């Protein structure tokens, strides 16, 4: 049906005229069609209106109560067509949960009726409800209009879940309203509100609920807001316009006005009694009873239709439907009541106008600003001026608290109802007041037993903030986080404790007594170390001014009965005495040692050429009356050691205290100082045994020289040397020897031959000639083809072929070369200048030729005698 407010007329839009007539026609899922409709339903389907104005419906039951559905439908008011969007055609479908918080095309809630629903953005939400076996759900589902998919958001898959309230106004993952159905709901942005219904408070016992919950779609968390946490709580009306509670109920009508306030009308309690009371919920004030009867099952008053008249009111009812109009007014239609055990149904239409009041600003300030005060003090709460006031603590009226200012002496959440006169009373902010418990503490001293400041005080605190304590021993001048004061001198200490809120406990005076008599320590024996590096020092100590002494060394560790500490190396030691009271006295003793014997090497001579000629001279220092020894031999009075061989020798010095100092000195074989310098060398050139070498000794004196193991000579000149390597030796006056090798080379032949002229044979034999010149030497002779030498390098009358030429210099060095005499091809040319062939007559041919390439030519033909002319007439054929 559709109601038009401007005409006041109803229009039948679609569906059957008879009741219990049909299970509907589903058509094709997702496709709108004129023949589609959901069929007959009762027991609270869940209905929605989306942002585009489409109507949605989920679940419900067919009359008779044994068939519930999980189908989702959409109705377009413009086309007036139904579309089956999701779910099963058959009743009592088990659904499919899938994975929590993961959407899927296969997800769908189990069949149910009397569930609670909301619209949030482009999402439809469904919570709880009940199946045909009367088991209620506690699961939350979200349907995305955009994707057409269901998501199981929270709650178990099983029914019969009890509520878990947690802490009021605190969202927690463990919070849950539990299994319930026929609850009331509102939506406010991301917040989904739920009130009352039938819930499982004790096991599987179904009772009426009157608690208010808020679910945040973004965080997926429930928050317990207000109301009773036990079932079947009765209504509490209080004073009109002031705080109260609607009590347990189901099937009420809810809506939000233009100011965003939540409203509730009518419904049924656990006894089946109907209400016609109107309620408003304020997030700060809680529930406020606005109008209606405070008795149950009352009848309505109908006087003037269409006119707001004070006596007119709808009768008690539940299972009604309604809307909020554009001005935030409540439109309600129909519902049911019970008369004489028979359920009757209304078809009346009502509107309740809501006055939208925008109250002036009002708030509470507190001193201290954080609302916290110490034990025995108060928090001053001051409300905004120009109102009438009623103060509350934890939503309970404080009798007589009607002034602008209230002194809070008890912890709690405080608020004030501000009544401006023209609107209903409203509340400003709330202030949480915390009057901290009294800070208490005990301060236990530990008295000193020794002369040093070893007194202490340990403080144990309680109360106040319960944590963050600080402690003072000087009446609050200085504070510390530790509860222990140590190393205290005798005297009186003023101990205080403050908590994290700076609240103080009551000061306590604690006295640290004077110290007992002083313990002393005495060194009775002290032996130093006579020789360096020994562990023969010792110390003996004793205690005084007390009794029962024990002793220790090192400043830490256990004590011992013995007072003597032997076997000490050089160093500084802390010795301690402890008496029977546990008092400790320390002293420091330094164990000294004699300076280490020093060894000074005065002289050393290494071996040069001849062994053993090494020597060492040493002397001792830092002692007296030294004796000396070498390599384990008997000591001697002198530090001079001669005749030493090459190697490492161990020297020992012993002083008058028998302290010993060893040192090692190495005697080296000094490198041979003799040097050999080659001052001249002549290599062999052409003739053998003509090489020579001259050498000179160095690094010594009075040298002799030898070659190749021959007898020494006084000079370093060696002539007549043959080709090869020769060994030369230099011996000085100390018979130090130095050898060196020098190689005599065969110097390459320096003689060169230069061909200065050559004439090859042309036409006539034995007319060739060659001219050569020697170089690289002096006074040359020349020869050819093994003939006797001649002084000249000119050779004539040579025939065709290779000739060997030789140059010999004054040193008989010889240089050969080969020169070839060629037969030069003739250079004469013949040119035919004229020719006449024979014509008819014989011997009439002629030829004329001319010579070229030479001079003064003669000519001949066919072997005849030569002629001076190149003209040949009278030639025959051929």
C-alpha cells in the first residue's frame, strides 16, 4: 500500500487481496518482473529503504510459524516491480556462512524471522532473529548493494548465546548482545543501535531485554550503552521529561527525528502487555519518557481526524509499522493488541509531530580540570549560567543538587540537566570525577651497625592512584622513584609519599640511630720482593676495637680466618677486616720489588774473515758487587769476554743479593770488506790470446792478485788472455780474500767491404770489372778468387759469374764478399722503315732497316758480307 499525505488517500499497489494465500513467485534471481512477489509473510520481516528510495525485505515466516525464509527482495516504487535478489526459494534454508569478514557469492544467512536490520551507506545489515525451532541467532551479516554479496561479520554460527556486556561505553571485541530477536533498531552514520527484544540471559532461557547497544560498522565492535543487564526488567517512567527506562519490550516502533534523536513507541513486554508510551533516547541523558500512558493495554482516543488535539492518542499496540516524515515527525500505522485473549489488529493512521528544539550551549567545567582530586578534597563542578539545574552521578539523581555549582566528594560520572525553559531539559558534557583513595605507607628503618653511614629506610606505599609513587625523606624537598633510602647518617628523617596524581600521604618521622664504636685495621708484617718478578711478598693484618675478626684480600669475595697473605707479587692490595657485627674496615698495602738488574753492553766486536775473534764487554746496573758468566761457564769478576765464535751467547750478571739477570748477544760474521774493481779490459779481436784485464783491490791494505788459481802477483794487470771466463782473486794483508770473474769476448770483425764500382760484360766476354774498398781497419790488401793479394781494390778482365773478393787489414783481420758479373743483354734495336713485296716478277722485293741503341752501324742479310747501308733490294720470295 501507498499513503499520499497531501491527499490523505491510500493506494493498493500490488499483492493478493486475501490472507495466507500464496508463497509468492520468485521469478529469476536479479531480474525484475511484473509477476514477481515474495508471498505472504508475518512475524517481522526485516525492511529497509536504501539511498535511492528502493524498498528491501529480508526473511520472515509464513503464517503458521513452521516456515522461515532467508530470501532478500527489492521493490522499486517507481516501476512498482519486485526483484528476488538473494537467498533460497524454499523455506528453512540452512544458509552458508563462508569465512568470517570475507564476502562471497555463495554466502547467505540461514532462514530466520524477527531479525533486526539497519541501512548504512550502500550496505544492508541484519542481526539475530529466530528460526523455526525457536533457537535465536547472535550473528551479524552485511549485504553489499553494490556487489550483491553477503558477508558474515561477527557472532557465532550457533544459537543460544548469552550477552557479554564488558565495560559500559567501552567497545571490546568480546562484547556481544547475545542471541535475541524482535529487537528495535536505529542507524546513525556508522553506528547501528539495538534495543531490547527477546534475549538469552540465563542459558537457553528466553527473557525480555531492556538494554541498549551500539555497533560500529567500521570497527566491527559492539558497545554496551545503557539499560538493565538482567531479563524481564519492568518499565521505569520516573518524572516526565527526566531520566527513566522503557523496560523490557519487543515489536516497538522506532525512528530518528531531524535532530538525530532516537524515538521509541509502544511494543509488548514479557507478560504480553501492550504499551502506547513514547520515549526519546539522548546519548548523554539516556532514556526520557515523553508522552503516553504509564499503564498497559490502554485504548486510543479518537476525536478529530486530521487535527492535532490534545486528548487524541493511539491505543496500546505492538507489531505496528511507521516512518519519519520530512520534518522528523512520527507516522505510525496499524499494529495489534489483545482483548480478552484475542489478538485484534488496527488499521488507523497517526502522526506525532516532534518539536525540533536547538538548545543553547551548555557545559560543565571542573576544578581541577582533569576531574581528579586527592583524598579529603573535592572537585568543583560548575555548569553554564542562566538555566535551572539537576545534577546526576552515574545517571542517578543527586537529591537537592539544583545549584549551578556542585562539590563532588565521591568518584563517578557527573552530568547536569540544563533546563532553558523553552525546550525540554538537555545535558551538556559529562565529567568523570575520581576522588583518589588515601595514600598510605609504612616506613621501616634499618639501623647502622658500623661507623660508616649504613642506615636505611624502606617505604611501602598503597592507595592513591595505585602506581607511580615517588618518595621523599626531607619533607618533600627532593623526590625519588625508588622506595629505598640507603647510606643514611644518624638523624631524623621526614618521610613522604605522593602518587601519580601528586596526592600526598601523611608525613612520618623516622630516626636513624648513631653508629656503634669504630673498627680499626693494623698491618703487623709487610715483606717486599727483593728480586724483580718474584711472588714472595707477604702481608699480615690484625683488627682492633672489636672482636671475632675475619680477613680478606682484594676488596671483595669471602673472608678467611687467617690474617697472613703470602705469595704476593708486586702491586697495590686492599686488605679488609670484618668483625662479629659484620662491620668492615679496609686498608691498602703496596708490595714493592727491587729494581731489575740492568745489563749495559759497552762493546762488541764481530768476527771478520778469521774465527774466533769476536768479543763482548758488559756491565751491570741497579745492584752492587756483580759477577759475570757466559754460556753457563764459571762466573768471573770482569764483564769482558773475548775469543767468541759466531752465534748467540748467553751472558749472566749476579749481584750481591743473588739476583740474576740474563741477556743474549749475537756475534756475527762481518761481511768481507774486500772489494774488486775492474779498471780495464781488452777483448780479443781476430787473433787469439790477445785479451787483457786490469783489477784493483779495495776495503783492505797491501793487496796481491792472482788469476785462474795461478801464483799471486803484486799487480792487478793480466795480459795475454784467451777467449772465455777467468777467475781473479784479491788478497789483503789480513788474508781476507775476494774473488770475481771476468769474461774475455771475441770482438766482432770490424772490417767492412764497400763496392765502389762494377762493370758487367756487354756483348764481349772477359770485360767485367769491380772496384772495392776496405773499412773498419788500417792498411788493407785485396785479393780475388783466392789469388795473391794486391794493394789495389780494382779488379778488371772479369768473366761472367760470381767472384769472391777479400780484404785483409794490418791486424790480419779478413772480410770476404761475393760479387756477380752479369752478361748484359744487347741494347741494339732494328727498325723496318720500308718493305716492298714481289709483284709478278721474281727477285723484286726490297727491305729497308735502321739500327738503334748504338752508334755507327753496319748491316748484313742472310749471312752475306756486311754493308754500310740498311737498304736491301732484289729480294726473292721468302
